[in-house]
C-alpha cells in the first residue's frame, strides 16, 4: 500500500515538473490526482452571456461545451472538458489555443463549487503556451514572487485567467456575447430573409461585420444582424415600413442606407438572389484624414492598462489598416470613466502579455495617467508587430470627454480608445 502511494506521488511530481520546473507557492494547496481539471474557454458575470457563448461553441464549433458557476470567483465558467487527467487537459487547452478562435483557453485546476473543508485555496490556473517548459502553474487568486530581469527586485505577479468583468465603473456589465443562433436565417422564424453584403470598396474583399437596423417610424433599434450570411429580419410592423440600416466596421467609414421593408427592391442596387433573399450591398471605404473611429470592441481589465482577450480582433484590424496603407499616421486617444485617481495595474518590464493579467505590477495614478497607459499599450502592441512608432501619437484625456454621465448604466462606454487619422 505504501509503495503504491509513493508511486502515485512520484507520478504527480513528474506531471508538475513536466509543466513547469519552478512551481509557484503551493504550500497552501492539497491538490492530488483526483482533482478535476476544467478546460475553460470563457468566463462571464452574467448567466445569459454564458448561455449564448456556450450555444456558439456547441452549434458553430461542435464542441461539447457546458457552463457552471465558479463560486470562488462568482463567475460562470464555460468549459469544454472536465477530467482528472491534467496532461490531457493541458493538451486540449493548447490545441484550442492554436487551432480555434479560443486563443486564450486555460485550465482551471480545482473544484468549481466545493468550498467546504477550508479548501478555498485549493485551486490554480494553468495557462498553456507552445513550449511545455513555460507553463505558469500557481494557485488561483494568489500572488507569487518572481525575480525580475538582470537580478532586480522581486515583483508580485497575479495568477489570472481572462476574467470578464467591470471596467472602471460601478457596473459589472461585460460586452454582450451575441447569440449565434439568432444570427442565421431560421425557416421557422417569421420575417424576410436578407443578406447584408459587406465588402471593401477597393477590391470587394468581404469584411467581417454587423449591421444595426432602426425602425424609423418609432426611432427604435430592431436588432443587430451579421453580415455576409442569410438572416431573418422581422417586420417593423410600422405604418410605412421604413428602416435605416447602419454598417460600421472598424477602420472604415460608417455607411447608412434607408430601406422600405415592404418594398426593399425599390432601393438602389438592392436585388433578390436565386433563393429569394434580399441582398443589400455595403461597399466600405477606408478612413480618411480627419476621421475619428472608436474602438468599440477593445476592452480593458478593471484598473489596468492591459486588454481583455476579446480585444485582439479589433486591435489586429487596426494593425491591418496601418500595414495596408503605409502613409497612415494616427493619434491614439485614451479615455476613462471619471477623473478619480486610483490603482493602476500595468505590464511588468519586459512582458509582452498584452491580453492577460500575467507578469503585472501594481501602481497608483490619475485617470489621465491610466488613459495614457492604455493608449501607449496599443501603440506598443502595434510597434511589436512592425509598425513604425513615428507614425503614431498619443493623447490622454482621462475622464474629460465622457459619452455618458459617469453614474449612467452605460458609463462603461466612457472607457474607450479612439483613433484619429492624421495623414492618409
């Protein structure tokens, strides 16, 4: 019996050594080979968003996705695998990071809902990387000391998975995750089939984007619909049937068209295809000198000059825009919600973790300093990816230019980055 226990401990030690030669401070944990490991693809504070994200993973990507409340963090975790095999969990997380849209997948090691027996510290995050020797393994929600480059002083680093939460405001509303099921045309749903063709004007290359539809009679939004695919649009049930369709894709000028729902083909260039779908074209042109575009889909961790993982696509869209036209020069404007000074979490020196709270340092500063750090972060990401820093300027506003009152339910929208075109 003693021999088998010894072999089991040796096996566990081998697994942990394989993951990371230097494990963080684990003296408070009692993890063993019966501990569950969850391959997590998302975390949400609202159950409705967890449901939508789970449906997207199930329906569109054919993953066996589930969600469950992580009681330690009061967040709904969406996961695709639960197993006691730590190596298998890490392997699956690494595969999803490299082969799917879930590039920030991680492994949560520990129970999601069992807080009994004084085990609240028995949990850790494992963030896979391409090289096995680089796996960070540490207790979830704790800190550890690591040596800084060149033998400098130790700095605390927070073990954090990409948690979706509040951003500089009293609200905890995360950006909504679209219900993928509502974005496609369902033959059982009443309405007219539309295809909103979104393309770049210069070469007609299709662009990823959505359209918003406004009922003009009632001045209310009817919904948001995906571009370049069949979608069902319900009748506005208004007297005239007049609608405004607005297409805004970052890096391009916003375009707006008015359509009559009852007679859509009366609009210029609007036709019906062979399937009977109403085809509405949007040919978007690039931003010009003097234009200012809001990076609506760039979000930051609370009190941090570090982007949340879902920001990656829009930042890369800005990168593509600058690579496409080398004459572009831009000014990056940073904004916060309110002007109160407070804690600022920044990337540690030498870190390139732009989208996760790894290797961070805590500081204190003004709202203007936080907005500046966020604008600089985006510039540094672009520089790291080959953009000449001389093509970019920085402007920090703090909370001086809010869109909404800082106590408004929509106050989170004050936390934003804008890109101004200086030269094209």
